[in-house]
C-alpha cells in the first residue's frame, strides 16, 4: 500500500500526523510542498474529491495576510493559482492512500483508515 502525506515539515499538525503514522507502523512518503512545490494536477484532483473549502486553508496566516481584493470573489482558478504560488495556503496534512484522500488530521479517521 502506498501512503503519501503532503504538507510542511515544521507544521505542528503535520508533526502529529507523521508521529501517528510512525507509532502505528504505517510506512509513508512525505512530500513537503513548501520545499518541493505542488503541481496543478494534484490540487485539481484534491478539490474535485474534497472541495475547495476543504483544501484551501482560509484560517492560516498566509491566506489572512492577503489583500482583501485577493480574498474576495475567490474562484476555483484563482484559489488554485494562489495555492500554487504559496503552498502554505493548502490545508495540511493531505494524505493519499487506498484511493482515499484525507485532509487534516484526526486520529480517529486515521485509525479507521488504517485498521487500528
């Protein structure tokens, strides 16, 4: 089974998710989208599966620091462009496994997914 977790190395939520995976013996690949970037195809797929409001981190500092004009009337295309330019605006973690997409970290959802 291939498990890939996407996020930012120093994010506290990412640290919790990665620790959970390690503590439960789940092997994974980590993609740091701040260091390695993110491609349009992944973002489009994630938005199709989970919805823009789930993938876009509106609560984060990076999004809140945007000028009002950039935050208003946010279309799918405009949001994708913002997330590609500033990957910190992507919620984290995003985990792909078994044809599933998990956005955010909730131990009970991870446990249900990995049979723990």
